[in-house]
C-alpha cells in the first residue's frame, strides 16, 4: 500500500487524472442508476383479519382467533404472531423468521393453513382475509368522489365503474373503496306479528337463507344438446324478499315475510366516515343547497332551449321574485324554475332601471319559501357564503366563497344598495335588505 501511495505522490499528474476519472465515472453512474419511485420492499409480516358481526370479544377469541392460532402453531418458520380479539373482529399479525430461505413458500403455507379452517360460525359470511404487508400494497393514488345533486345509489354506481376500470390497469393489484356503503336489503320484523303467527327469528333466518341461494341441480343428460340446470334464487330487489314463505300449513293461511316485516332497500351500516373540511364529502353544504333549491329562482327567456338567463331570489311566499331587470325587460317569453318545478305564468310587476332590479310575480297554487332578510351587522368578514352555481340540471349546485368586505357601496345619486348571501352558523340562508 505504501508503494502505491508513493507512486501517486511522485506522479502528480497521473494521480490528478485518476481522481477526475473516478469522479466522472461516479457522476455518470449516478445519472444512469436505476431508481424506483415505489420500491418493492417485503417486511416479512402478514396480517389475518376476520369479521364476526355482533360477536363479543370473548366469542371472537374462542370461535375465530383460537382456531387460526392452532393452525399457525403447526407451521415452522414463524417468529411470532400477535392476536387482537375485539368486538366483531379478529386480527392476527404474523412475523416471519428472517432465517427462512424460501419466504414465498412460507407465506403460501400460512394461507393454506387459514383456508383449512372449516368450523367457522355461520355468522362469519366472509373467509379470513390474509394480507401480505409490503410496499406494493400501499396506496399510491387516492380519488375522492362526491356530488351535490346525485343520490348515494348513483354515486355508488359511478364508484363501482371507476374501481372496475382501475383494476384492469396493468400493475394495479388492488382497489380499496374507503367510506363505501354497499347495498343491502333491510328487514325490520314486528315482534307482535311474530307472536301472533307463533314464529321465531331462527325460523325466519332459515327461510330467507334457503330462498336466497344459487345451486346446480344436475344435467338434462341429452347427447345432442347437453345443458347444466342451475336454479337462480338470489334476491335482487326488496320486493322479491317479501314473497318468501315463512310458514305454510294445510289448515292455516300462508305467512309470507312481508306479512310480518317491513322490507326496504338501503345501505350497510356505516363503519368509516370520510370528511372534507369537517363535513361528509357527498353532503358538504347539503343544507345550504337545499335552501337554495327552495328559495332561489332560475329565470328563462328562451322557450325552446330553456337555457338559464339569470338568477333570482324568492322574497315573498306568494310568488314575488327579485331578479336583474336588464335580462328580463322586453322579453316575449318568461318562465321561472323554483325548486324542481317550472312555472310559466310569470309577469313583471315592477322595475328599477337605476339599480337594474325587477320584481316578478309567479302564479302558483302553493306558497314558496322566501329568503330571510338580515342586517349589515350579521355579515362578518371571513364568513363562508354560498350562491347559485351551475344549473345545467334541475338540482342546484352551489358556489362557495368568503366575505372579503363587510359592505360595498355602489356610487349613485340615490341611496346605496347592498346585496349578498350569508351562510350562518345555523345554516340559514339570508339576503341583506335593500336600503
């Protein structure tokens, strides 16, 4: 080593060239080195989760956790496993030994061991979920879906379509829908009618389970046109559930489920809540949108296209609407949509060209919901405000803003006028008075 160092001391130019070459090669390698934004890292940890609806922690431990732990105890290569039994769910974290050479085989042994468990309670409708803890299962994209004028059923359909499309993309291993409520048919049984017909809950559960099934009954044994016979009896709508026969005798009447229970289509129980700015995403400003729906007006001046011309607000319950005069004066056709109803019996009763406001009278058999007038002191700076947004659909959409100035005076020879919309803490929509 000393001879090499002495050589470079004597050959200073060669040492300089060698040093520069090493730096250049390092920079070149750094520029071309393979990098992965999401490197595949295996933590050698697996998790096993099982849902046991309505069960206490003790029942979960005895009927779920102990069974899985017994199977895991027979597998070599596991360093340790930690279980947590809580109400309605069993969770087991399995840590693999780093001394095992074939980790993939060990993971498959764990999956096979869990799949061998057959003595799970009837209430456990889904098999234990075995997950591999590695970076490839970490979410890299999160998509929030919400709408103000769509029902949850429509949002659910859109979510399902997006999830199905994403799962077809190469490299996507899983799509998780957080805050997603699946559809379910809800049955509310009357205790009085159960007693009246001398029935029990197990009888009802058994009858529903036997009816809601799909099974193969055999083949038609035809040499030329052989077919498999399948009985399709699964429920697809709430009405079909009500026709399930619970009790039938020769002496008495036939008792169907709809005779003893109220049946309706709904969503599964909400177990996680996704919020945006403190509110559920699909219901953000829902209360204010409902007020806009009932107290604001959309004015049309084209009978054929019905494209929005101008907005207005209902100021009296008997159908008086305040709007912009320059957009409606002189028009041969006027119609107004308030809420989801279109009114064609509309006339202009008063205009003020100085302030460009007009008062319309909408004839209707039922009263409207007017806006509530407020004072200037009720509109603090920095307060949230909402106003009409796009009305390409019947249901209103809202635009959101913040009060940047308490008042804004419009210069005129007469008095000032201040118009604004306030979203108060009590979710009351208000409009300032004309002064």
